[in-house]
């Protein structure tokens, strides 16, 4: 899907990529949804992918709230620089280890809805004009929204596709 350049395309990408992610998950059996990824990765299961997306939504929502109030949000998160994103992502992973898959799905659905409402509340110009808001610096609000939603959902889909492919491969070799 091409990178959105206007409000309608952004809203469409947000919803389509979210729907694809959720459909990919719901097309799996409950056991498969709860399964452990059979490859080395920070994220070990679907819950980890969803809570990662959820936490990045929360960070965006905080940046947005503070930035729109005229403050300078601490990005990506308090105590972390952009160069320390791997450490931040590991801390996110650790934070949600006691979260159920069901709760992770619900949490993500809630923040997806909030971010969609934010997207809907802005004009095309407000979303895509660079330097429009002090807190987005040389970028646009739309770029932040794309990163927090459609492109991040695509990342999640790739993780789950890799898992599904690995499961099919192992099932195929078990039959031989």
C-alpha cells in the first residue's frame, strides 16, 4: 500500500492495515493464537506483537496530548532516546508479560479507535503540512500517525506471517 498523502488515504490505510492484522490473527485457531514463535525474536508470541503496538499507541497519544498543549513531549519515552529504541522495546516486552492475549486485543482496539478519532478530527492541511506543529518538528502529524498505525500494523503482520509460515513448515515436516 502506498504511503498515505492525504486524510482519506490515511484513514483508509489505518483501518485496512488494522483489519488485516486482526483478520490474520482471528483466522488462526485459539491454540495457534496462543502459540510461541518457533524462531529467535524479541517478540515471542502474538500477544507480544499486540502489546508492542499498544504501547507505541500510548506513546503517540502522550506525545500528541503534550504537543498539542504547547509542551515538548519527551520522545520516544522518558529516559530513552531514539537511539535507545531497542532497549525501550525490550522494556515494553517485559512490561506486558503478564497480559493475556484477550486483554492485548482489547487494549489495542481501544487505542486504535482513539487514534482514528484524532485522525478524523484534523484537516488535510493539519495532518500533512510539515512544520505545522512545533512538537512534530520538521515532520507532519500525518507522518507520526502513519508510523503509529498503518506502517506499524504492517510490521505486526510480517511478524505473524513469519510465525504462520514457520508453523506450516514444521507441520509439513512432521508429516514426512
